[in-house]
């Protein structure tokens, strides 16, 4: 029988979601815990890869096991033996042909950034104190991401994707107020921002490269037109590596996979 698991994890302790030969991964950690409790080897399939250090909220995975499991008890026991960096929210039976990766129709990432020193957000937000960053200019540039495009300029060199086409449905910077400020009646103002991007799929390292390149636009180091030139048409036929044309990738600790949808599935 197939089961769906909804979980969240802090990425700092892992090399990413996918199993790696000599480094801890979320997938391996979950498979070992399930195999221990179910007394049989269990293979877990996730909604997609996340890079080293990247976090996830509401991540979806599936696994096969004998029918009739007490999923409430299994969830409880998993949380008891998994590290504190991983939490299982729920486990439910699902359709036998459900696939956590291939059935996903939309994925959403959020990247957090703060402009002032703040020990209460530092673990999950990127401290970026460069003066005069223009977020309005970055949002104008981000609009060129919308629609179906070839995003190879933002893909990690050596990635094994069969296609670099993605359809982006949302891409924008927004202000937010951290909880610790809200508790004192203060607002975040221009000091706290997050970038939210949604698409049908993402390439390896794509979001971090997009954010890093947008920050170059915000600093005036790169024009919006130059950024737009990196978002290639879907019928682009070039084959040369192009990652070096975009900006540097931002750190992974401030990135969250914040949503996975299965509309119509």
C-alpha cells in the first residue's frame, strides 16, 4: 500500500534531500527510521531535491508498506526517533499510483533576507547590508521570469536535467515583519524581505542563482535588461554552458521549499 507523508526539516544538518554516498541526507534519515519501525527496508520518494542547507516546510514524500498501518502511531514513533531537525506532520494512505515528484504541479520557494544585524533571524535569513538596494527595480526585473522560459543560465553547472524549461507563475520581493518584532508592536519596514517564486519545476540551484542575480540588479551592478537577457526563450537552441553569465548564488540557509501542490491529482 502507498502512503503519503508530509514533513518539514531544517536543512543545516543535511547535504540536501537526496541520498549521498558519504553525507547525511533527509531521504536517508527518513528511510532508516521507517525501516527500523516497520522492520523491513523502506524506500522513500520525495517531491524533489533540495540543496545542502536548504529548508523545507510541508514537504511531500511517499513510500510503500504493508496495508493497515496505524498511521497516527507511526507518525508519533517517527517523531520520537528522528532528529529534532525533522518533523513528520502526518502520514495518510494515498492512491497506489500517486507519485510525490511526478504528480506535483507547482512548487514554491521563499528566500529570506534582512538588512540589519539581527540574531533572532540570522539562522534562517541572509544578512545583506549593502547600501541602497532597490527592491522596486528587482521586482521589475523579476517580472521577466514569469511564463515558460529556458533557465539554463541559472542552473548549476554539471546538473543532469533533461530540459531547462520551467514555467514560473509568481516571482516577487515582499516586506515582512518577523515575529519577535511583532511581539513588541514594531514593523519590519525596509529591513526584512523575502522573495517568493512559484513554478511547475525548478532546476538545481536555480532559486539561489536567481536571487543572487536579482541582488546585483538591486545594487545597480546589473541592469534589468541584462537580467532579462538571461531568461532565454523556450525555443533557445544553444548548447554552451551559460551559468557564468548570471550572478553568484546566495547562501542556502535562508531558502525554504515552502509549498508543493498537486492540483487535479
